C-alpha cells in the first residue's frame, strides 16, 4: 500500500488517542511505520485507543504545552507528522469557546513550531474539517477555493487554522523545505467512537442502555463517510508530500460522493436494519443552538490530482459501523482489523492507486 513509502518511516501523530487518531495509528503500524504519539489521555470509557492497546511511543500532553510538545517531537525526529489533535465538538465549542480557540488555533501554531524545530524537515498533513467553509446551505458541494468562515466557535476556529496554515506555509514552511498540506473531511463515522454529542456514539450508547436516543435535527444533511475513507486520503496525501509532488502542498477536500450526503434520519433507518434495538425520538423542537442543516463537499480536485476516491457507499458505511458496535456490545469483539482488511480488499478490487 502507498508504494511501501511508510515502511520504516518515523511518523508522529497528535491526537493519536482519539477516534480518528487511533484508527490511523493502527493502520500505520500495519504499514510498517514506527509511530509516536502526543495526545491527551482518552476521555471516554470505553475508548478505541485502550481497546487496540497499540505498541507505540506515547507522550500524554496538551498541544498548548509548547515546550513539552517540541521536546517530544525533537526526541523522535519524525519523517511525517499528522496533526489531528483538536477540540472537535460543535456543541462543546459553545460551552468552552475560549478553550476551543486556544486548542485549535494556538495549539496548532505550537504544533507548527514543533515541526519547525526538527533537525531535518518532516512533511506535515494538518487536519481541519468540512466545516471551515462559510456555509450558505448550498445544494452543491464546497470547493477548496470557496470562502472560509463559520458560525459556531468550532467551525470558526478551524477556518482560522486554514488561514494560520497558509501564513506559516508562505512565511516559514516553503523557505524551510517543509512540505505541508491541509485536509478537510466530512462527518466521519466508524467503530470505536464514544465521543459525546455525535450521532453514532449517541445512538449506540442509548441502544446499549435499552433507551431511545434523542435526535436534535433528523433532517440535517451531512457528507457521511467511514473513518477509513479520509485516513486513506491522509496517507495518500502524505505519500505525495514525501515524494515531493509540488501539487500536493495545498488544501484538499476528502468526502463521500454526493449520494453519501443524506439526512440523519436516513442514517438511523439504515442502522435499524442491522441492529433492531436502535430506537430514536425527535427533540428538534427543543433545540436552541445553531448547527448547519445542509453541508456538502466537492472532492473533484482530490479525485483528479491525487487519484483518490471513496470506496464504500452510504449503505456499506453504516452497515460496517453498526456491526462494529453490535459485535462489541454483544460479543466483546473489536472488529478494527477485520474492517481494515475488508476495506483494503475492496480498494484492491477497484484497483485504486494506493494499492496498485
């Protein structure tokens, strides 16, 4: 996979104990990389990171602790840095706006400074979100050159990160031979996420407790995708940066095809076909906080330039995710290795560039 480019490479992850970070750490180990991580301790019980119990170097810390972060990165001297650490929750950002901006903007600046402090320049993939765009509730997808913005503190903080990255790239990274890019992905689902105020975790926690989950906005439409989809994109983007592709040093959308942009209610209906115990109630009349109703990304640039594309359709995505949780709650199984194996097999079947 990825032309064996990660085999033997030293890869540093921020946020490796989180949902996406733990999946990425597992995949990198499967690719033969030497992995180190810097992150807060997991904040849920159970959590994917502890269930995987991966043999990687770990420093527990906050990315706002600049000296500690620099020391960890300098000691490891990575070839590649994937920056995922963030305050990632929209509703939490309303409760903790200052902490959200401090973590996502100032914390990211300290990650960038740590990258600059390395003796030899690593490549950097900085993860933001699909919510960086000024959302006009368009029926078409946002492209990378559309206007940045945000309503809630989380979205705005991530738009700020995009501006921060562009400033660092022009002011420092280009001059210091640090090849870097940002990646914007849609709503990510998959096994092992127990974060609060996210659809799938809320559903499975309620189901495990034999309760109906309360749904704030059943008609909200998002570009849903399995966690392995953006991770394949991040790894492919990292490959292009390692290979020195000058076209890679930009911002990139990685999202499901438009058929994957469906309302919350559709996700719930699909889940019920695989786990009959799933039940929900509509509490949208009580909702006071603003969240976007319609959001789609256009990944044409990634498909054209990087030859990346998503693999699983929305039905497959929900099936794999629901079955992961059902296997965990009913049999104590962790299907992460199985899901990755099946995903790679489908990529091989479709003859995608990263498995060719």
